[in-house]
C-alpha cells in the first residue's frame, strides 16, 4: 500500500442540472436509461440532487456545487465525473465523450474557480479529448474505476471505453491498467456494460464487483487475481443488484475524517444484510432517493460526484 495515496476525499464537485432529461444521444448504449413516470422530470431530479447534497453536507463532506449552464443543452451535466478527474499530484484529466451534447459539459470556468475561489493547486491538465476526432472515447471515472492506493485503473471495454485510449491514459498517469469485458442481459442478448462504475466500486480495503458480468473466464480470472493480490475484501454483486445501481457507490470522507460509502436508496435496498454488514466495516452507508435520476439518466450516486483530490495551495 502506498501511504502517499488516498482512496477517498472530503472534497466533492457536483453540478446542479439545468436541463435534465433522458438523453437521447446516450440511450442507445446505456441500457439502464428508461422513461420516468413523473410529470416534471427536471423538477423531481432537482429535488433528488438537492437532497443528496444536503445530506452529504450535513454529514461533514465538503460539497462544491456548480450550477449547470442553462444556455447549453446538457441533460447529463449532473454526471461530471465523466468529463473530469482530479488527482493528488495536481493533475487534472479531461476526457473524450461519446455523445456530442455531453462534450459541452467540459467547462474551463469550473477549473478556474477550483483554483481561484476554492484554493486548490492545479499543476497540469492532461487532455485526452483529441480521441473524439478518432471516434474513440474514455469517459473519466465512469469508464475507469481507480484504485488510487494501489496505483491501478480498472476498465470494462465498451463503446464508451476504448482500449487504446485507456492504455495511453494509464501510461500518462503512471497507473497499472486492468482491462476486461463486462456484459449485461438486454432481452435475449448480452451487451457491453456502458460504464465500468456501474458494475464495480473500490474503496479503502474493499471492492464491490459483479463478476457474473464478466463472461470470459480469462477476464474474470484477471479481475479476481488483481483484487486478491491487493488484499481487498470483495463483496460479490449479482447482475440484478447492479441493475439497481448497487455497483455505483463511492467512498468519501468527512472533514472530520469519518469514512462514508455513498449510494442510492435503490442500491442500498437491494443489498443483502450480509453485504451491508461487510461494507459497514469500512464506512457508514449513506443512501438517498435518486430514482428519477437513475431512471432517466442511467447513472446513480457515484456518477454525480467528481472527487477533488487536488492539493490545497495553502493547507490550513
């Protein structure tokens, strides 16, 4: 274990949506997206978003909320972890996005404010957006699940997660890449899971993963051995559980140092008592109702949080 690296942070960036809806440009390969049976999808999503922010702040997490730009058509803006990642060495990753309307989510003003309004140090921007011109994509910590302690990045290949882009990113960021294929049942077919972070999550000392989605035996062995060699306590998830976003969770810290494991209410409800007990040994389980966001957006709690691991200019 590298003691200079931390898996969780107390600083979280979240983007309050201005035009949330089911994104027609992403629904083709995000098989979690559905039509919501509510009168005003956007207003209900805002209520869910605000409830999660209020809960995290009340528990002591430093949540930086940025308003979505209402002049842009960015229905998925509340999932900022796909376009940006922040690292403890001061580097910032910018990522190539599959959907053209999602590329508008990348905002220099957010990066500017993190430095000038919030005091974070930003040393270098590692920009991989050029891959878009080659129809190759790598959607941040949606496409990749990072084990920051052990210096690894996990990626399930899909139309949103390109092997070459992933390997080049790992080389640039000095991380070991673990790449595999993962599938879900859609009707009678097995189709690629669009983002790695819906089928696995990694925290300090633990991993929750749906090995049932890894159809190829050699890929499953690779994934199991990588988690095992790092001594992680593995919580096996079923495909039904990840269909309720049980894999889409994130470990964060409060400003007092308490560890939280954040997920949606749907994810919490589908976990077994034994799974809750195991995860509870590593942190307090925090869960909020995100039903409309999950239904229309096809993403959940983890997708809504971009962890800010950047160092502070003048740590207090």
